[in-house]
């Protein structure tokens, strides 16, 4: 009888899971700019991929890699100039679920800044710096199938190099690779 009870206890023990998250959305740079540039657009696309391990404890953890648009400048006149400044953050992420279907995430790590310019018919891309960054987000996910959830995520990201503060709203798709 003890063996049967022990077997049942092992069966109800929750499994850990690994989940892949894909985010795609739109962001706004809410930082203060010293100069008011003609053609400055503080908004743009943002995307990321996150892999999280949920060991059935309070905290889950994983890694995230993404791209964020810091700003774009488009000027026309004697010559057309298009400039896009972006960043590639790599975050170690901690996550918890304070309510059903809700996730609160925090992440920190390096961010690599890039700039691409198209002026006078010549295109150039450059690496413009490296710094630390952090993010905090809240996500709500609804189940679509046994392994797939969809929802949205509201995120704040801060990068130290240019003191950028970015707010974004993203569509989130989560796919459980293993576990329940």
C-alpha cells in the first residue's frame, strides 16, 4: 500500500517545462533628445526570441536575444538621408507568474548598438557602442492549444550607452517545447 501511495505522489509531481517565446511589436523612445532633428522618428519595430526554463518553482529563468529600434531620421532636400539607430540586447531573464496567464519578467545584460545610414546613394552600417541594459515587462497569455499560447507584452527597456528609455507593446507567442 505504501508503494502505491509513493507511485501516485510521483505521478502528480509537476514537470518542468521549456518554453520558446517570440515577440514582435512597436516601440516608442521616450528619452529626452537634446536636438530637435528634422525628420526624427522615435518609434519603430521591436522583436525578440526568449527561451525560458520553468522548473516549477516561483522563478523561471532563461535567455533573450532581440532587436530594438532606438530612432530613425529621414531627411529630404538636396540629398536624401536615411539613418536608423538600433540595438541588439542579450538578456538573462527572470520570470514569475503572480496570476494565472500573467507573467512578470525582468532582464539584464549587454546591448550592442548599431547605426545604418543611406546618404547620397551610399549605404553604410556601423557598430556604435556597447553598454549594459535592463528591461521589465508584463505579459498576458491565453491558451490556443495544449502547447501554444498567444497574448501581449508591455515592456520598458533602458540602455546605458545613450541613456535610452524605450516602451513597447508586443504580440507574444509562446510554444512549450517540453513538459506539460
